[in-house]
C-alpha cells in the first residue's frame, strides 16, 4: 500500500494560475446564493459552464439573514468565526444577521484543511470577493428598481440606501432582481484591504460555536450519537508496528456487554490501519473493561529506545555529517574570530496530547456506502486512506466534519478514521471508536527529538562572523522523517557571511509527524538561546545584538528583516526592555518567522532558587491585518502557554514503545503556572496570515533566556527540569 | 447490571448500568448527555467535571450507582439557554479555543463563585488547577471568572 505523506501533503491550490468566477442563483427556498469558484486558466472557460460549482457560498435568506458556509474543519483556531467575519465586512451586514453552517467534506470546496496556518491566507481573497460582489450586485438591483445610478446608493447593516430620495431596501427584498442581473466582473471589484477601512474586522468577536460549547450541546466527534450505535476500543501493539500472532478473542466475546471482538490484520502503514484487536460493546465502558482481560501475543520487529538514540547521537556528533549548505569559509572565519562560542542543545520527542483523544464514528450502509463523522484536520486524506485500505471508491464515502477537540497537527494523520471504518464494516452497525488517553499518547505521531551542535565566531565589531551548525535528528532511508527536517535556508543562514549546516540522521521506527509549527516549534529555541550566549560573549545587549543581526543579509535574506525587527522593537518597548530589575527577576527575548507570521516575545520571570514563575509575556506580532481580535489574541496566548507547557514535557521510548501514557507522566501546564500575555499587533495591509503557529516558536527561547537572566542557569536541554529548573 | 435512579439537572432518570460504571459513561453512553467530556479517565484532567450537590466532582472517578441520592448538575443543566453569569462571562471573554475542556472549566468556576463570590488569583489557582486546558485558555479563564463575579454582584448585570 502507498504510504500517505503525513507531512505537507494536505496541499492544493494557491500557487496555480487560477481564474476566479462568480455565480448567482435563486434557490427554491427563495434564498439568493452567491458562489465563488476557481478554475485554472487553461480549462476555465468550460468549467465556468453548466457543471461548474463554486467553492465558497453565501446565501441571502428571505428573512434578511446571511448564511455563510464554513468549509474548513474547526479545531479551535477560530476559522469558523473569522471567515464569516470577512464576508460580513465586505457585504456590509450586521454581524448579528450572520449564520454559519459547517460544510461536510466536498471536493467542490477545494482545500479543506486545518494546518500550516494556511486557512486565513487561502481564504482571504475568496471571502472578500464573495462579500464585495454580493454587495455590488445588491446595489445594482436597488438601482434598477429605483431607476437611479448605483453610485448614488450606499449600504449599511444589510440594506441598500438612496440618500437623495430617502429610499431604503433590505438585501432580502432585492433577491429576485439581483438574481436576474449579470454578476460583477471579479477584476472590477474593489476589495477592502487596509485596516482603516474595516468596520467589523479587527474587532473582538466571540466564537460562533460558544453557545453550544457553553451549554454542552453535541458538537465534537465523540459527541456523535446514532440510533443503535455501538462503542469500540482498538488495542494496538505498544511496540510500533507490531503484529497480532494470537489473542484470547473467545474469552473476550463472553464478557458483559460485548457484541464483537476480532483481530484486525492491518497493514504496514504506520499512518494507516495498524494491526490490532477490536472490541465492540453496548457502552464504551464495557468495551474498555473487557480490554483489560485481553491477552495478545505480539510479533515485534524492533526495540527502539531513547538510550540507544542518545548513544547514536553522541557517535554521530564526531562524524562530519552531510553538508546541506556552506556559505563563505566557516573554518577560516572561526580561525580569524576574536572569540568562539560553542554550545550543544537537545530537545526530546513530544506528543500532541489533544484533549479530545482520537475518535471517529462510522456507519457502513448495506448499499456499500460508508459514512464517517471525523474530527480530522485533513479529512480528504482520511477519505483517501479509507478508500485505499477498505477498497471502497472515494465517491461512496461521505465525511461529516465535526468540531475538533484540539488539532496541533496530530489530526493531519487519519489512522483513527481508517480504524473506525474497518470496524464499522465488520460489525454492520454504527460504531464509535474512542481511544483512551493511553492509546492517544502511545500511538501519536511525535515531534522528533534533535541535537544541535553550534559554533559561532565573533569578530572585532562584536558581530557573528561565522556560524557552524551540526544538526542531528531522525531519518528513514536517508531522509529526515516527517517533522524532522531543517531548511538549509533557515536563518541565521543569509544573516552571517560564513555559514555551514551539516545534518546527520538516526534511523527510527517511531511514528513522527507535524507538530504545531513543525520544526520551528523546536529549533527556534536552540537558535535563539544560542544567540543569547553569543551576544553575551560579545558583551552586547540582547536587543541591540539581534537588531544588528537583522540589519544586513548575505544573499537572499531568509526572512523579511524589517517586519521581523519591527516585532522585536514593539515587544521590547512594551516590556520596558533595559529597565532595572531585582536580582531574582529576568527578561528574555526572541524573534521568529514561520508560516507567514512574524512574532517576537519578551518574557519576564521571577525566580525563587531554581523554581521560576513566568509572570508575563509581551508579544509583538505582524500578521497583516487582524481579522478577529479575539481569535488572534487567543492564539497568541495559547501558543505561549503551549510553549511553556511543552518545555516541561518529554516522550521517551523503551523496547520500541512510548513510556508515557497519561497526564501523570506527561503533565500539561496548569492555570497556576500560566503567564499573562500582552499582545501588540502591528497592523499593515500585507495579506493576513494565520496565527495558529507563529507565536509558538519564539515563546520557548524568550522564556528560557529570561530564566537565564533571573537565575544564571542556561537551559541547553529540554525539558527544563534537565537543567534543574521547575516552573 | 443494576437499575439505578439519578437526579440530573433536576430531573430523575432511571437507567440500567453495570455496577462499576463511572458516572461519566452513564451520562455519555446511557443518557446521551455528551457535554461531560472524557480526557484521561483517571482523575487527572478535569474534563469530566460535574457538580454533585454543588461541589465539583470528576465523573470518570466516581461510580454512577453511588450517587443515587445526590443532586447532579452537568453543563447541560447549568442554564440551557446560556444565561448563567458564568456562561455569559465565558462568552463575553470568548474563552474557548477548541472548547473541549470548557464544560469542566465552567462548572468548576461556578462552584468556586458559589463558595467565594470575589475570588483572588490564588483562590482561582486553587479551584481551577485540576482542570487542564490543552489550548492554553488559562489567561482568559482567569478574566472570565472575575467578570462572572461582577455579573453576579450586579444582578441582570451588563453583558
Ligand atoms: S476524564 Fe475525568 S479527570 Fe480526566
Ligand atoms: S479550549 Fe481546547 S482544551 Fe481547553
């Protein structure tokens, strides 16, 4: 079977040379539908004909409400609120008039993914086009109706007004006329793009699902309830990839509440249907209770362990590794340096630990049709995987999108979908597969560990003249595993005249995958902590050193220097960088750029011995215009908390299996440990980018650098406790 | 298996449950009250928090059969229209990200405010530290509790 790419595969459109089309129609319900669609330029003409279906819809209903279809899954990143806000802004309707409908997986919608902070940039144009075109069409309809010029009309809160005659018409009253008019040319639309033009965007708008969340209405995948539904657990081999030799199935079948128990032979695809034993019961509790009696003889084929990884990493450090990039002459520059700084950094594997453990509900109809309710960040990939594994054509599989109890990249891999689908086809009843917390933590696609060995040369001006970096991470067949790569063009490449990056890889059998801001969320800490060491050795102020580093480039700059410096200046200024602090307090800073967003943080910590409390974090953020101020701040706050949390955690392996299973061994941050976060957005008319990831990466080093300032302890290994620091 | 009777959100419900079934699964799988969430199953995350006679209890950690003479409040029963001051404050501060932990957070905060109408930061830490939020909404939970305290002291308070 083909191994689906777990990493950046959820990717379509955007780059292609596309043409955008508009379409309107009057529905049987009386609603006016306005759709935006794309076709690549070659086939655009035909696609705009009969069969063409738009990939974004809005409907003006008879009661003057506006329904906006939200096509992407919602995992807490706020897209289900932010997208409709953009349409409402351009359409000029009151937010209270807007209703949001969750779309199922449907190819007509194009990319339906939560990942890579791509939702916002991808949707920005379509959403504005839909709203702006609809508004223009309604103005045209009013002008025809009243026999006036469109230019004499204006809109407000879902009505068209003609000031000269005092006439006004609600959008709903113009549906019929609007449907008969030609749709506006996309190219002629004037799209709002500057923050000062916005009326709704940039405001603090609570999430559209809040009423359901706060009254406990069914919303999440695990809330799905179907008539006659059964509940399943699925036991897989603790050692990744292990196969079932035999199991005491008969004994399990006899236990209370159990309706089915069977071996699933599975495949070799770590990101697909792994071998295991399914137990199905009339309640989940009974299925899981029976599982405790389960005895499986497993056939395993490796015994990966963290200790062994460490031994290999130490040996590889002495090898040259593969050179991924070499600018200038690093050795010569180091030889000429006034000072050389050398340090090694290490971070461990970590788990996603979504609070909603993986689950999926499936119903196999006698007709051969399969229906799924899947909390997936990448439902299309899941449908493909199910189709391939079960041999069901994709057009016979319907995927309903449900709210996701935390994504962070874990649910870009759809193993839980194929398991549920397989079990449902076996039992021919609706089934909900619910993983335990232990299943979730022991069968994750972990963020890989890595070792970074740095050497930097400082010249007579106190600048970094050379940067030598040996990066050791994990691979398979000579290539970094999912989530482990490091781009040769990542800064400080391009910011120092002499630069070298070498890579060595350790073979692993552990499943890995994208983890919130893949790669960046880990190595930014190593870089920005090491910069602190270099600045210190050069006798320079941290802010001054970093701004200087961002003041020049050698060849193509690896990031926008002005926007990056801008965020750093804002964070430093708001934090009062340079102010006098008592001896047990410290400030630390870091900048970063990933997934289209520029973020710098300054953290303040207070220490009592080696116990530190992160009191406050000031953030400077440039992501273009802010769409929903609430959602944007929530992501920044959440990223900072997540970064501090993750810096306390590690997953280790022994005998080919993860050693942590629940929150007693993987203790997420609690409220008493969480800092206050103050956000400062630099509003610009660059196109907006997402915020689910960019604030994470620089948070860990800003905090670690502040801990150094407060305690004198430089953290070079994560989790913090390895350096004796507790938070 | 035994037939038991539970008083949930003011309504008596009889149900057949295995003797050792925790309240969490009786609610979710037997009564389809799915607002109470499973996060860890062993009392570590607080996602399953409900109120028993007004005090927060982890529903994964207590047998349904042991609660027959108690008043159980789940998120569905706090106020079905979302008008309880804690629910309003939670919406006005827009606390949820993914939202999965929030039923537990809201109920724990409700119990805190019933005991301590004007909680300090330390009171909040003590009452809320048992309830994990993977998305990191802690700064907002703190603000929302203070806002709810305000709504409760000015009846019909601003929203
Ligand atoms: S599910 Fe009950 S405390 Fe976690
Ligand atoms: S909002 Fe996602 S776990 Fe709290």
